[in-house]
C-alpha cells in the first residue's frame, strides 16, 4: 500500500512499479483513504492483505504550517501513528519518508543518522513527531529522511524556476542555504531496491538519502536556467532578504555512507538527475504544444 500516491514520490513509485508483475500495489491518497482515521486504515489493510506500507503522504506546506499546526501534526504525526499501529497488528513492514527539516542546519559537516534532531519550524517538529510515533508503535520498518525533493510531477522548486525563468528577466534566490537537490525518481528506486532485499530487522531503523553532491538554492536556480536555455538572470541574495514564515535549515547535507553500504546503492549526482528531469519536462511541453 502506497499512501500519498498522487504526490511527487508516489507518482515516481507508480512509474517504477507499473512493470513489476511480482508486486501487487494499492495506491491511495486523501480521496480514497483518510489515514487520519485509524479505523479506515485498519479496514483497508485487512481487506487487501497488505504486507508493506510505504507512507509518502505528508503535510508539506512549510510556511502555512506555522499557522496551521493542528493539521500539520494531524497528517505528519497522528496519521503516521495510525499507519504504524495497524502495521504492527498485521505484522506489516513500513517505510516512512521524513525530512532534513528535523535538523536546525547549524552544523557544517554532513549529518549522519547519529546526529540529534533539532527542528526550527512547525513542519520540522511535526515530521519528527511522526518519526517518534512510528518508533513507539513497535512495528517493523525504516525511516528515510530526504531533502530538496523535486520531480517532473507536482509543485517543486525546479518547476517553479522553469516557470519564473520563462516569465521574468531577473530573479533573486538565496545563496546561504546549502543542500542536495534530490530527484524523487531516484528515491523511489532506492525504496524499491531496499524492499527487494526483504529487510527482516526488528524495530525501526533510520537512513539518510539524497542525491550526491551539494549546492545552494541560488546555484541550483542558475543551473536550471542554463540547462533549460532560459535567459533569466539569477542574483544571489541572503535568506534575510527573503523572509518566510518558517525558518529553514541553512545546511542540510547528508552523509550517505550508511544507506549505500547497507544496500549496495549507487546514488546519482544531483546534476545528472536534474538534467534528466528537465529533459522530461521539455518532452512533456512538446507533446502538449
């Protein structure tokens, strides 16, 4: 069972799994299953004999969450607890996706799974609470924290920059936030590769995943313009010049050693995946023209 199946990661998982005849998949989203209602989750898991749950559902409106704390925690924490409790009762394995926003970004070395979280936003706090709800359920599973997710689907930074770059001559983008742009398609492949190993460990284990490399939002925006052949000039600005309701971690790099070594995963470099997605979006535009 995949929750949040209409989101970026959910749709990338669909793309990968559509050719897997050995896996029976049920795709759910808010219109087909309310994961905030444990009874609904129980009925769905029972009725479809679910053995694995991939939770790709989340409240991701980072700035809105500052004023909408109740809904952020309901979806990012309570719903995770519901899924995990049902998974525990049915001996199902659960994969839960979390975020770099559980960190404060006040370090200048890549984070490891051993580093202590310290969220600085409601969104980050709600995602960390969801992780704890999963651990406290006693079910088997893994948590994968990821960052700067984008794809050819939905709303994301890459698609926003392509739109803005085609409409404006000049934009300002923050240069003092560092991370790794992560293609949802690469994360989806990694999730399925992990599940194909049939992990049997008891309890919940944490892994960090992002594409290889590092860059600032400003440098990423500039690269997007270049890759897409757009003439929009990108100017570097400070975070303080672009105030937002929620604070963002200023440094979000991950040490990827654990997930690579445990599962033998080769992680693509961020720019290679970015080029792939921009080409996909160009092809989609041509077909729509």
